[in-house]
């Protein structure tokens, strides 16, 4: 059982929920780092009494702990991932950009140092859990589920004039602004496809994306005999966060219980690559390796920031990212 944790990005959505889990389980918070919300960082420091509370993630890593939770948003989290993995520590990874931008390098380093990388993204946590009983049996493919965001079912033309507020109105999940917009464009699922490639060592053609509007089946694994094992749960990020902290143990969770009878039915649909072209860009970037995937990640960060600032429209995110990728 984990006794102490370093939380990087403690003031963000994943970071604050990680601290909730630590409080519920009695896990000591050894260090925290936050960036923009220094007021909240001060409040967290007063509540959890960490040895270090800082705006610099690498400063927080000077503290000893059983697990490092990397909940930093964007490429900014890569340096902390490399530092943690380089030390051979357990990394609870919520910063998907680390594996999108430098997945080959990160996974090679983990093999060299013996570091454990436990995914925190709900989909990758689900896959990780489904593989626990694989016992060396061959995986045929991964089924990566997507909520579809707030606009699934609309045409690309119908989304041209959507507002920031509409893009941030996710139907199922409570997330930060950048990730929520990525879900609305479905770029998030493209980035998660690349993350799954790196984590689980499969090519993109063996990772199938399906839109599952209920967000109950968090992902599944199909084995060579045709058996499909899925992980189900309520759409609550505290579940995968807790599993990353307690693995291989399971503990009682503060999340609501899953009541299948109340849900009634579970549906699955193919993604619409025409309406959500950002998803296609992610598949195209894979062919260029870490360099192209990193360029995709960086271009998307800039485009989403401009959209949130009101500088470009929703469709401008795809147009901007596509234009930058064309240069390489």
C-alpha cells in the first residue's frame, strides 16, 4: 500500500481529485506543485502539510515518496516524467503528452530503470486492469472507448460556430478546460491512441476506437481467441487515480457504485472522422514517430489556447493544427 505521494499539478482537476483520494485513504502528501492557482496551492499546503509546496515540479521531486502523480497539463509534464522514470520510481501518469511527445524514449528509459508506469487516464487504466490476468496470452487488439464529447452526432459544418462555453459542457466528465476542449474535437482520443501504442506496445491498426456515450465501459481488450474483457465503472476519475496509488491492491472508494440496471443499455458507434478530423491527424502523425507526434501535441496546445482566448473559432483548432503539421 502506498504510504506517501508527490502530486505534480496539484491545483488542476486531476491533482485536486488525487488529494481527495489521499485524504480518504490516509496517504501522506509529501510534496505538491501547482502553477497558475497559487492561492489554491497555499490552501492545499495548509491542509496537507507537505514537505515541499512549489510552483516548480522538479523542485517537488527532491522529496522522497512511494509514488509520483504527474497531473501536469501539456508538454510541460515531460521533464517530470523523465526525471521520475529515470530514478526508477513508480509514476502514476495522467500527463498523456509525455508519451505522445516522447513515448519511445520514456518507455525505453522505464525498461532500463525498472520504473513502473501506472496509467491514470480512465481508458488506459481500464486496459491496464484488463491485462492483469492476461498471463502472456496474445492480445488481438485494444478497444479504446470515447464519450464523443458534447458534439458527437453533429456534422463538421454544424460545429463551426460553437462557443467556448458549449465546448466546455462535457456530458459525462469533470475535467480541466484544455482536456475538455480536446474531448470536444476528439483530439483527446487521438492522443490517447498514441499513448496506448506506447504503453502497451501495439501498432495503431490494433487499437480500435469506439464511441460509447454512457462512459461506463472505460475500455476493453480483445484476445486472440475472441474473448473481450472490459473494465466498467462510473465516470469518476477518482477510481483510476485510486487504483494507480493502491495497485496491486484495491480499497473502498469514495466514488458512487455502478448500478447497471439504472443505466439500462450500453451503446457503441464508429467515430466520425469527417466530422472530427483532429482524430485523423493523430493517426497521420504516428507515421512520423515521436517528432511528428510531438509537433501534433504542441500545435494542438497552441490552437486550444487560442480558441479558449476567443482568437479562433472551434473549427480553427483543426485548421491550425493541420497547417502546422503540413510544414513537416
